[in-house]
């Protein structure tokens, strides 16, 4: 019996070692060197990729934006032979263990030279692969503006050179900054397959406010506006044009943003944020969090509801959402529904419980298409099988379900579960993580009741 046990243990240990070696060989990162230069209204990109073939074999394709025209591509000192289909670039692998791929291409960012228009909203044009406004260029995440292999973690070194009249905001903190006579060079080190950045002219901002609060530097860049949207009353916009009133609205955004970060530090967990920039733009709707900077839409940012709490939703993503696994069941529920509800908890902290209940009721009273929201089940929220209406479900019905869960278990228990779920370092959060912590805190039966609720 003892010999059999030893044999079984030896077999298990052998398979374990083989599995670990296979994992180690599969996750060896690519090394990227990406040099970007803004010249006139075009981004000039020089890219160099170094990779070691793994024992399990290297895939012979990269994901790359179909609309970017490659000017030059060299694989191991010979011209790259490739074919393209949709957003996939196929190429022939060399026999060498080490692979070096160099590419040169341009990303046009002018209204005369953009590669493909996706949509137009007012005076903003959404272009593929780069979004731009009159004086701002936004190289979006998920648009594959450089070739990647999504199942391989990579080390990226990115440099962006711009004229001295421009400023660069990057998804990661800048690793270095060089000030030359005619241009500035920003350097970034990152490890994600998507590196979004914003290039904007420095002189287009009407107001720039820098505030240091506790250990964080806040930078606010506001575009000049002759009037601002105050609120929607009886489905009609109400504008103000008095400069003092406009300054008052901007101060609301500043104070609430600073207050939100303090509240999240106190109620979630302490997080060191050196610098957080807020940049007003005309590139997209409402706001978006990009780790080191937050973009706010100039046309929508001053609606009453946004002044109240929507910018703090983006700040909450610094705690909840950056490391959410979007490929798992419950992906947007984990990334957005819970994030929005934590944002509403901050709203409750200064607006009061009645204001929170009214905000929740407004979400419940909405309709999904022509049907009331009570027809949308909790299972639908988790699976998100509703096409273009998914965002209404996530930001409204998903939030309403979490509010019901909070009523069952209490605010402090809910926050405890959220802290234990999201504060795990170097781990992408899934719905399973959330549910495991619900069980660990003795709230599983209450959680199951969400599936039977009709709101």
C-alpha cells in the first residue's frame, strides 16, 4: 500500500511539474517598444516586437486594426509576408527561436484624413481607430491600434513625442519626461494589451485648476463655454450663461470629486494616488475612467444628475472595475452595477437617504424597451443577453438589485463583501469571487432571493 501511495504521489508530482513548465513557457511576455510622434494631424508609429517562441509553439497571427495601412514591416531582417482578415494579421513564422518584428504605419487624426468614420454626434466625430475633436486626439482602448496577442502578457515601453504646444495623458503614470527645444517626450511602461492615451492642445482650456488635498494632486482642465447645461426640467434643457454660476458648477465637480476619493479611501480601502487629472473634452458621452485621468464630456457633464454623482462613478473605478474580468459571467454586473451602487452610497453620504431612495426609484421606474423593468430578471442582468440595451439594464436594473441586497444584509455587510472581493492584489475579479465572499459572510440565502425578486 505504501509503495502504491508513493507511486501515485510521484505521478501527480510529475504531471504538476510538466504543467508548471507548460504554463511558464506559455506566458513568457512579448517585449514591445512603441514610439509615437505627433506630426501635424497624424500619429507616426514605429513599433518593435521581440518574442521568444514557446515550447508549445508560437501562434502565427496578431490582432491588429484592419483599417491601419502598414507602410513597412520587417520580420527577422526580411520583409514580412502577411495576410489580413477583419482585425487579424496572419504571417509566416521564421525558424529562429527569437522573433523580431518591426513595423511602421500612420494613424490619421484629421477630419480630412481619418481612416473610417464610425459615428458623428453634434460637432464630434468618432473615427476608427482614433477619436478626435477639434484640438484633441484620443487613441481608444479596444481599437487595436498596435498588434497584440491577447492571451500573452507583454511588457510595453511607449514613448509619445508631441510639440511643446501639446500635452499627453496616458493610461499609466508617465515613467519619464524629456523637455527638448521643440518637443516634449513622454515615456510610459505598461503591461496591458490596450494602452489608451489622449493628446490635447494645452491652450484650448479656459480654466486649469491644480489642487493638492491630502497626498493627492488633482488637476482639472475645463474647456471654455459661453453657456453650461444646468439641468433637464420637463424634458427641456435649462442653460446658464452667467460666469459666476458656471464657476459655481465647476466648483461642485471639483469638490465632489475630491470628496469622493476621500469617501472611497475611508469606506473601501486606502489607496495611494499621486496625481489624478480631469480633462474636459467633446470626444464621448458623460465620462470615462482611464486609470490616471478621467475624461468628462463638455456637453453633458453639467447636467444636474452628473453634478450630483456621475463623475464619482468614474473615480470609483479606481477601486472597482480596473481589475474586473470581463470575459466571465456577470462581467458588467461586477464592473458597472456594483461600481455604480458604491457611487450611490457616496451620493447618499452627502445628499441623504431620501435622495438615494429617489434615485433608486427613478431607475426602477424606467422601461426596458416598451416593457417595465420588472420583466428584467437578475439572471438577465448577470448574463447581459439584451444587445444594445445592456447598459440600461446594468446601470439601472442591476443597481436596483444590489439595493435590495443591501436592504437584506445591511450597508456595512455589503461594503465588507465588496472590500473582500475587490481588494485582492494582482487578481482579476469574477462573479465567482463575489459569490464566494457572500457565502463566507453568511449571506448566501439572501443573495438567492435576488433571483426571485420582481422590482
